[in-house]
C-alpha cells in the first residue's frame, strides 16, 4: 500500500489519482479529460504499480506547475523533458530545484545566460517559483521519473497530456512566448499557432549542447527577446 505523504523528501508517496485531484481549477478541464481516457487510466495504473513494486518515483508534487493560473494566463512556456532523477531535486517545475539544492548543470547555464542577457545577478537558489508567480509555465513533457533512471516514464502516456496542455495554451492565450530548447522540445512546434505566439528555439542548456552550433543556448538572448515580445503586446515583462 501507499505510505502517507511526507514533506521532508521529494518522493511520490500517494496514488497518482490524488495528485490529479490537486490540479488548479484553470487546468482541470484538460487534466480531467485525460484522466478519464484509456491513456490516462493506463498511466495511473503504471505509476501506481511501479510504486507498489518498490520503485522510488519523483516528484512528490507531480502537478505543481498546474496549481496556479490557467492556459490563457501563460506569458512564457519553458518546456523541459522529464524531472530530475536524483533525490531531493525534482519539485514539479521544469529545470527548478528546491532552495538549498546544488544547482544542476543545465540550470547553471540558464542562470549564466539570464545574467549575460539581462544583467541580473545569478541567484544562489535554484527554486524558480518566482518565475511561475509571474506567468511562466515550467512544463516537462514527462511528469514522473524513477530514481537514477532518466526517461524511465517516457512513452507511458504523459506525452498525451502535456501535448494537450501545450495546445490549450496556444488556443487560449492572447500571446505567449514558447522557449523550446533542444530537439525534443522543438518537436512540439506543430502544437503551437505561430500566427499568435512567438517561438524561440536553441540547443538544450545542458553542458553537452549549450555551446554547440548551429543554435547554441549560451548567447541565445531568449530572456530579453521574450520580454521585448511581451512588452510589444502589452503583456508585462518577466523579472528574470
């Protein structure tokens, strides 16, 4: 059976259905429809089954990115892949880690680019919830992962839900900047109405690709470009 939730670590300790129950009201039409679908039921069975088998699954707050706002309120969507697979790292927000955690390499490069692009000093905390509060959706394409096994829950159904979320933002928002870093994120371009929204694409911020041509992440200036685009449409800038 499932253990009681414990806030001191970031392991998922409850049935996945209980996580769906805490999705914010603005996102519930999308997540409820997925949950009721055959793909949604299969995903829930899979994740719950892995936990019963003793797998350590992250994060505890699977839908933290969807606890506030709604598709129409998203100013910037940053698309990641799957959650960090080490203990204490993943917190339900793409690229973000809790206060006090060592910055992962990709996040260090993100902060380096923010600082070079905007002049803002790099913070010591990797918690990006301050961006979320300003209308940034930090969405991974896969929302759970097993300890030490990157992409272990890829192909199990999450992609159907996160594609629906991306499409909902494209349909509902009056103007969103989609930051697509890496080939996996850029594969989602067909879900986005490019006549209404901006897409800024580069390599992934991982050290393996951040400096690689033809579209290096470092030097991309996406943060100032996103703010300029938002400002031109009367949507307030993000304080990166």
